[in-house]
C-alpha cells in the first residue's frame, strides 16, 4: 500500500510537533461541565479503594501521544488511542512502555477503528480529538461521527477542537494556495515548505488584486517565516499544506454533532464563560438580547474573530441546580502549578490586556501557597480569602487560564506508581540528552511543563539526595559538560563555563525555594 493511499491526503512526510493539551485532562473536562451547570457523573475525586478503573477514554489522532500517555498514567481510567501514522504510533508506544498504565495504542485508521469497536463493543465516557476534525476528509469526519454516535456512553463527553470561521476567513485563500503548491510541485518535504513561502512572497509582489485587497497576507507571511526561524516548520506543513482541510463555523459543528446525538454544552476553556472579559460592553449588552444558545455562541465568535474553537459536547445532560453547582465547585480541591511569585496580575484577552485586582488575587495566592502548597478545597479557599463567591469563582477561572492552578484528584497508589515510573524514564532520558517537557502530575491528572534542567534537578533530589544549591549545580554540570550541552537564556546560547554554572546555580535556588514545595504537593517528588 502506498503512503498516499493510507494518508488520505494528510501531510505525513514530516512528523507533527509534540505538544500537551491540558483541556483534554479528564478532571478539567469534568470541571468545565460543572462550571456550565451540567452534572459530569464522574468518580474522579473519590475512586474506589481497590484502584479499579473508573472510566473509559478514547483519543482519536493522538499525534506523538504525549497527552494520551500523560492522561493514562495520571488516572485510573482505561485508555485507547489511535493514529494512522505508524511513526506516531511507535512514538506513543515507546512512552506507554514506561508508565505501565491501562493503555492500548493503535495504528488504525478511523474506518478500521470503527470496525474494531463494532467487534469489541467498547463504550467510552470520554472521546477526544484535538486538531483532527479540520484536517481530515469529509469521509473520515462521517466515520468519526459514527464512532461517537455508537460508542460514546449516555452522559459521556466529546472534546473537539477545530479551525473555524470567521477568524480564518482572511487566511483561507492563502492557505489554499500553499496546499496547491504542495500538490503540484516536487521535492523533499523540507524544501517544499521553504519553497512554498518563497512562492507566496514572490506572488504577493506581482500586483494581483487579491494581494492588494488583502494586505494582511504580508503579516501572515512574516508570521510563517518565524515558525521556520524557531524550528517549527512542521507546523506550516500540517496547518497549511494538507489536501484535506475543512474549516467550518461553530453552527456547522453543532449540526454535525447532532448526527451523533450530542449537544453543545460549553467551550473547553472556562474563561469563555465570561463575556465581559472578551467582548466590549456594548457587545455584551447586545448578546443579552439573543435568546437562542447556539446563535449567541456563534455571535461570540464574530466579536472575538475566533479562528480556533475548543468545544465540549455531551450525549445527554443532567443539569445541576444552582446550589448543587456551588457545592460541587466548593468540594473540588485545587492546587498551584506555578509559583505565586511569577503571577503578574495581568490577563491577555481578545480585548487587550486587563489589569487584575492585586488585593483579591493576593489573598487567593497566599491561601494556595500556604501549608507547603497542599491542595485546598474551594470552600477553604473561599473562607480564607474572604472574597464573595462570584469573585472567588472568577479568580479560579482566571488562574486556570493563566496556568497557575488546576483541579485535583485523590492520588491512589496505582496512580503514584504509574507516574513515578513514567517520570523516572523521562528524567533518565533527559540525562542522556533527549526527552520532552511534559512531566506527569499525579494530583492534577495532567502534565506540568518543565525544562530539561528542572527535570534533572528532581532526579538529583529524589534519586541522588542532592539537597542544596551547590550539590544540584555540580550534579547538572557533571551531566552537561561531557555532552557539550549549554543553556539558552532569552534566545542566547551561554557559551562560557562560568555563564552556564551561574545560570544553573540561579535555577537551582529557584527550584529549592519556589518550586520544590509545589512539585511535592502535586506528588511529582
């Protein structure tokens, strides 16, 4: 079978960039539904004492498998993931071997997966697909809907992220030009990416009415050049050069998901529930005149010129009463994932940068950072911060948006064992000069992004009993020097031994004083 036949128009000559998607974290999927007033019917916060599986989870098109592996090792669920690219499947399998979670990695096409599920009759509480829908053919979109329709449990949730209009409208014709360049030219994939940008640059200079009427293409070209400069040319290949690329409006997605018996419940980003953060006051007032939920949500995309949506759909929904919603929010325990000293009291939104109340956030951050950063219930945070409930809830959402906080779960012996094995393999890989940034956090059922040096600090601290700045610094230098590894600060490579030692020493001090207590509270070390 030729590569063209199994890839079905998808750009597979260059592997996609690695990444972790926190919004697919089962705990956050549950939190978002509670925040929207829907009962997630989840047992995450009170798993059975014998560590048995509590849910089933399917990821469609997992890429290099970082999110899938992290979510499998940090929970008690039964996981299945498929990606039709055999190299992606191999990468994911290699990671899966280290954590020993209940995880099956498949190299099935969506059509093959549908056949498999028809035979095995496996049903799922969660079905997730990130950056898949837009980039596959209409035939595969139909198969995805059939998988959801037949194998998502009643009460289950679908996470689906996709490119959308109106935000993509200005770039859509140019995207099509680059895809046509890929189709009708020959050469190595890397050369075709460079050639596509050169072609676009030359075309824009030749006096077409399209270029004159769409001057934003010059800014787009410069943006794409930066991806190459930053070593992320694979993003251009997968975003702009696939044959299959089907952008749509939110309303189109609602209609598609209706075929699978699923209804829109909320976006995957809690902050989207707060219109006044993203939409001007006159827009908020106008939105209030729109009664239909779907029409109102579509209109929001016009206010924010949204080009990428992260949506949650459910197969059946049981609403929570207002008091039940409050109780659920207050019962959940939350934990810091970033030192409070790094909080800047600013929030970037589609409306620009907003200034946050130092008084309010200082109270919450002080509470979260107290008692060695142990996870705290919403009720405890509310009582100690002395904020109103609405102030507390908004602060919670903004802290999640700014990647300072996440909801937590009870860490069972099974979860801890899986995460320790997964992280230890990752840390040892980093000591050899390879690995990735995503460390498994048992408490938050998520990844915590860390530099290679920080990961090696944890390894030195836990495995080699290096407990002070000088010992940690020497340990890292003993690893880096023979390998010729040098730190990069603000885009500049530190060339001298003295510069590298000074920077590592500074990082070791931050690790011990500001980060170690967080990582202990998250059960990472």
